[in-house]
C-alpha cells in the first residue's frame, strides 16, 4: 500500500512557474501577490516577467524553474487583453511541450476569457486569494493568510529600473505601482471590471498600501502610479493614503486614474492632491460623442470633459485621457470631431497616439451585450472578443490605418504632435475630404509629465511583443 504523502512531502513535490507577459510597463502585481502566497506556504517557485526576460517559450528549457526542474504548475498572469493574447500563446506551447504533466492556470481579471479561449488552461482564478491558490496546488488552505493581510512580494521581480519611469520636465524618476482598492463601483458597459466585480469594490488596508510604498521608496521609486480602476471610488481612503505617503516621503510624486464624473464631484480635493504630489490624472474620456458616451454608460458628456479639463488645469494638474474611438456607433462626423478636439484643447502631448486607434472589445459576459441597437456577432476565441463591424466598412479600414501609424511612429520615435498630424491627415484623406490647415505648436516642448510606457491595455499586442515569443 502506498503511504499517503504528508503536507510537507506534498509541498516538496510542487514546482511552480509563474509567468507575466505584459502589465503596461510596471512590475507585475499579480506575480508579486502569487509570490507572497508561495513564500508563506514554503512552496518551490520561480518568477518570469517575460516583458524583461524575453523567453520565447518554444522549447523545453524555457519552461524550467531556476533550479532547472520542470513545473508541476504554470500560472500565467492575464490582467488585461494584451497579456491574455500573449499568455494564450504560452499556454498552448506549454501544453504541446510539457503535455499533461503540468497544470496551467490563468490568473487575473481576464482569467475566464483565457480559459474559454484555449483548452490548454486547466482552470482560472480571477482574484489572487491565497486560499484559492493553495487549493489548486492541493494544499490545505485553512491556514492561508488573508490576501489583504500580507504585502505583495516583489523581491523575485526584476528591479524598478527595468520598468516604466516618470518623465517630467526633462527628468526621469523610477516609478512604482500599487493598488489601493480591488474592484470598481461603476458599471461602464465596455469595461471588463464590472463583469467580475459587479459594481462593487473593497479597500486595501491603508497600512498595507503604505508598507508597499515604503518598500518601493527603498528600491529607488520617487513616483507612484495608483493603478486602481478609479482612485476616487473611496475618496476618503485615497486622501488618507496620499497624505500618509507625502508625510513619509515628501519627494514622492504620484498619478492616478479618475473618472470624469469624480473629477467634477470632488472639486475640493484637487488643491490638496496637487500639494501632496499629484502630477497627472488618467481619465477615460473615451469619446467626444454624447451618443457614444451614453451607449458606453460613461456617466459624463462632452461638456463634462471640457469642465474636467478646465478644473484640473486650474491647479496645474495634467490630464492624460484614454480613448475608445472605434465603436459600433462611430461615424465619420464623430471621428473628425474627436481628432479636432485633441487639437483644439491642446491634448496632443497628453494622449498616447495609440489611443486614437483603440477598437471596442466585447469580452465574455460584457455589459455591451445588454446595450440596445447593437449588432454583435459570434464569440471569436482568437480575438478574445465577440465580433462586430462598423455599419460603414471603411471605418474598420481606417482603424487599421491608424493603428499602423501609431505602431510605426513609436518604432521611429516620432513625437506625439507629428504622429497625431499624420493620423489627422489620414482621417481626412480616408473620407476624401480636404485637410483643413491649422497650427500645431507646443508650449510644453515635450515636457508634459507622462510615463515612459505608452501602450494600452485594450490594444492588440504589437508585432514586437509577438516576436519575443518567436
């Protein structure tokens, strides 16, 4: 009779490889959370952030742990669309090379999308709760520490110098990434977050957030990106953390993501945030068409966007909008209005050019499926989205043109003004319209604060990103 393995013997047989492909240029928080669980449970593991490591995952050795042993479990981080497309490729190769000797787990916001996209995945975990992770590993989860009681372990990750940094006034600062909440209170139709969290969020204890910030400061970070879907879901919580951070590290600056409606609702908070080190706000403007904004359930209008811009500029806070130009309701007039808006309100150096090419994704269970007057086709596992086409087919062709301009301009290191001018010209030419002349000057000389990583979670992976995988 085979003697049952005790807990320590079972743990000794577990070998975990945790892989991240892309997390918008910052250290992969999903891997750091996994590492905390593995460390606490004393499980053998290795971390691979492939945005830095550049493994091709085309041969057996690429899947080995640092001690050259094969994994029994492969965790692949899929926090958003780009990472899921790349992670799907790695999962398929792992299954082909390692066979059924390895369990492959998708972990992150897009985990269920990844699971539906390929049979290579055994299971999916959306949240990184220790108990769920240990249960998948076959370890008794009853003694697992609550996920929110232990900080993410970044010690196995590449150093901050390998990731996005703040560029401001001709200077560069190492940047760290933390989250102060989990989930989101809002139900924007196009966003994947409500599909998982259903309009609910919970705060990460402020003590735990500050502990992470302190660790990042010791590693050289002088700027923090608060990566919550919306930093002001809990404004009192956000302000408490910003105050504590500034008190501990007066030279630390930060950026955050905030909805337009919250910018306007919390008018009294911006002066203090500026004093506490806020240099820019990312805000999901999405479009300038009130029809499209209504269909997306954004909770703001074109007029609100202008008011939010004017308000933050009073306090010297830069706004970096994110956009969703291509939707089932986009037409020629709305596209022209959007590009002219960027010129009119001097946003050319405040928007990453790739934003002008973003096309609506409709992942599994997307709330877009509930919007009336929307013609959505079948699910496409290759695209990780339900299919849809513009009523004007030439608009789909234009989206491809703009995406190509954005990627090629980035490769050629063209500045944003030049790139947007090329895109504007392309839009007018595409619709056989005369290109109106206009001035394209810049008072900032490229010094508006931004992060060095300019890609976006809803963009398709670039050729360079796919080329890394061979």
